[in-house]
C-alpha cells in the first residue's frame, strides 16, 4: 500500500548534480553574460535554471532570451510552473482553439466564499509552433535548449523525462502507476488510462500527460513540453479548449489534435503538489546531467526581481502581453453559417432562434475583418441593404476590439428584423469580449 503523502515530503538528495562554486549565478542578467561569454572559458557548458515566478509571460520571455543569447555550444534545462493559462501556438487561432468566455470566467472556486476571487485564465501565444495546451500549478513546464546538430531529435528529451519519472521512488508515482508510460508517435508522453484508485482501464487506452513544441534556429534547438503531474483543474480543461465558434470557422494555420489527458498523480493539498513538483524537477535535472556528461551543471533560480532593468526581457514580456501579438498574429480565417460557393467547408447548425434566411460571413486576416456579409431578411434586396450597413460599421475592424455587438447595429434603419436581438446574442457568444 502506498505510503501516506505526509511521509514523502522530504529533502531530495541531489547527488547527481554538484553546484560549482566558481561561476555560479543567481540573476538572469548574470546568466546572459555567463552563458554567452564565459561558458567555454570556465568549462561550464550545462545550465539548470528553475523559475520562481508563475507569470507565463515572464517565463516565456526568459525562455526566449535563453534561446537567443546563449552560447551555441551550451546545454540548458529551464523548468517553470505557470498560473492558470491557455497557451496557443504561434500560428494558431484563439477563436478556434479556445473558449474565450470560459477563460474570462476563470478557474472554478474551491468554495463559495472564494467565488469573488476567481482567477481569470490568461490567454498566451507562444513563439514556437504546435498545439494549444493548458497550464496551471499542477503542470510542470520543461525546456531543453541545446545545439541544433545531428544529435537533436524530437523524441530525445521526452524520453529523458520518461526516464526521470520511471526512476523516481515516490509511492505516488510508483512503478505500478507509471507502467506503460512512453513517448508516442506524436512525440507526446502518454500512459495507460487509470481509475482514481490507480487500476488500469485498458493498456491500449492512453491519456496524454505531456505534449511538446519545438523551435529551431541557426545553431540552437528548443524543445519545450508540459507535464501534468497533479492538476486540480483537469476536469475543466475541456471547457477552456472547447470553442463554440469552431464549427463555423474555416481556418488556415495549425489546428490542435485533441487527445484525452491525465495526471501522473493527484492530491488536493498544495504542499503535497509542491513537493511532487520539486521531486520531478530534480529527477529531470539528474537525467539531464547524466545524458550530457561534459562537466558539472551550473544551477540557478530566477524570479521577477532578477530581471529589473533588463530591457530585452521586459520588451519580450510586453510583446507577449500585447493584443497585437495574441490576436493579430492569427492566420486568415472565415467565419460562416453557410457553405459558400466553391468551398468544401460545411459549417455546423445555427441556433433555432435565427431564421433560416440568416447569412453571416466574416473573413478575417491578421484578426481584422476584411470582408463581410451579415443579413437576416428573406428578401434579397433588403438582405443586401442590411449587409451594406453592417459592412460599413465592421469593415477593417479588429475582431478582438468588438466588445459589444449590439452597438454594431445601433442606428441602422434597415435592421428592424425581429430576430436582430437573437443575432446579436449569437455573435456575442461566438466572439465574446476578450480576456486579459
């Protein structure tokens, strides 16, 4: 029988990684200098960096800084945990990949008393490709930044993470629970689906516990991944990623592949989740140390206070937070409730509150409406007049800046149709006010 979690909270003996006295750093500003200038001279070519912040914009900005400024011969492991957020890939569509209204509602409150302090789920667009993922305090993010050479492949570091998990001795992640954990053909880490008591449902039925994305530059390769070790919001992930707009969008860009997800383990107690996270971080770092044996790793912690005055990282944070980056980076797409002539895309069924004559077509490029037709009338002449008036208001409008669809139709003498209110409500559901 597994030992109680209280007995598992202990100090991990980090015997595989020796921290060198010479050249150690505690600040990200020192990190840039050390990796870029002194790493070869001081015979330090490996770095393990652990973040103290849960700000996803800061963590991604630090990661990008490490990728861009580090010596091309160094190997870096960067680990961090983010507050609740949904992270989309560089070339993805936030209206297609996420439920923006659900993000704004935030994570479920633990108690009724906590309801007033619900935490909004942030929308983040990363700089690498790949699909959409959910982060919270029960998800560990790992980033390997290594030379972009023949030794790099997309499974290598995921297999290192699997090895780290299998090598842990905690009862909560015992060999019984991790039996069958592996890297699949999509470079994801999966394990057999199990009941809450740990019994396998079916060895062929798997859940994803880790997904990966990559960014390759001249001389450098970034592999970053998620690891759901004990997310308290696992049952809510589908709500955040299930877009009501999806069935009406014909989009370019990269679309996420949907997969059932699961936790490695679970505890509702924050202290236990924190202890488990620390154990996994250290185990991954130990494998990283073994697999890249050239010298001892330089170990560092980094947080918000360490980047004060660091212009490049602050600029990166500003870009990641900007509405321009999060929404105007979106590839071209068409929102429509009708199959358009010459197009193969077949939209879903519109609400029964709208008349069958309803026609809505919004073509957007970089998040901006470049072509549109919105009408309700069965009479073609009236419908054309409705469409012209709507077009005059929304042409070249940025979709994320439309906060109130009711205002789009205010003062339009042609828009006297009794179903106008239903159309406004539907468009508001499809394109809600955007989250922070």
